[in-house]
C-alpha cells in the first residue's frame, strides 16, 4: 500500500526469520534469469537508459448507493486500514473492482502501475542489480535516474511496449526482456541465450514456487525476497508521487525519504493514516 508499509513488512520478515517469496515469477524463469545476468555482467557495456511502459496511476472513487451488509461478512475488517465507507459490493475482490482506487491500491488493476507495472520495474531492478536500492532522482512523472547515471524512462504505450519487462540501451546495443522473451539489436548480442519453452496453464510459475519451497527447507533467501519485492514496489510508489507533485524530486533510497521535501514525504504513497485497530505494528 505504501513505502512505510513495505519497510514494516521487511522488518517483520527479518525479525521472525520468515522465508518470503513475492509473486514476481519472472525472477525464476530461466530465460529471464539468463538475460538479467547477461546485463549485470556487462553484456551491453554500461547501461545508459532503460525504457519501460507507462502504467496508469490510481483514481479517486465516487461513492455509490449503499447496500445492506451480508450477515456473514465483516465489512469493517474488509475495509481494513482504509476509511470505513458504506457497504459496496463493487469493492469486492476481482479485476477492476477495488484495485483502481487510491484508498485501496496504488493503481493495481492490470494496467496499473502497482499491477503489471510492479513486474516491469522488478525486471529493471533485476537486470541493473539494484535489489537493495533503487532510483535516486524521480525527475518527472515518467523519468527517473539511478545514482550511477542510468536513466529509467516509463513512456512506452502500455499495450505496445514490453508489458512485463523493459528495453535496455547500452554501449553495445539494445536488449529487450519481456518474460520468456529476449531479443537484441544487433541480434547476435543474445545468441547464446538458452532455448526455453513454457507450456500454457501456469507452468511458467512452477520454478518460482519450487524455489520458495526449497528455501523453506534450506532457510536460504528466495529469488524474490521481501527486500527485493519492497524495492521494486517502491518504484511504483515513486511514480505516483512524481505524477502528483509534478516536479523534480530527490529520493534517498537508504533512508527511504525525499530530501528536503516535506510535502512529498507526506504523500499517501509514502505513508498514510490508518484506522484505529489497523495500525502498522511497532516492530523492533
């Protein structure tokens, strides 16, 4: 929901020594793993720019006519940390229901920035090797810069760009990673990629689940550990803050706060009030 909530989750997982795997299954896809390692190891030379899709942000909801709460339902608990609004079945679970609204998500319907956007930006983080960090300079609603100078542009049309990945531009050419797909210009750059075929029906998620189960046994960190997930989600939240403020910002990924900008630090994507009984736990 917020950057503060993500950090609280990381702290809780570490304190209780949980094995946490986020559902960014491309982290366990053989071709995506190869492509990310290829870029991290210098296959493109210095990566100067990354281009990703421009995903939708959240919207404000207009209340609808109230309906009686079903006897078997705890509506207060369903609303959870958000405002207790009149009962509305349109907020039930399902694609396009509660996901688009700012009180419940950061734009989490399929084309939302915290929906498929989280997969795309996670692919960027994996290829840049920045799982414990992220961009430092959200310069505009669709442009960010990492501390090493790499530019991340989110300006591709959503339905024509690499929906679950990104295009990486470096000294030696371009590489596009898009979940089980890796192409390059010049084409010979990725000629040594593994030949992988995934059947339909969820087979592409199996290695990710297997990695999680294996880590439960070995107590090693899984490929999409809680810190990894939190840092990728943070980029989605930074997009929403940059859109709303409309100005250049400076983000400190170590302290997880904006430098010299109290207004940006109060943005509901960073932290927000929670209803009594649903506060974030105090974890030390």
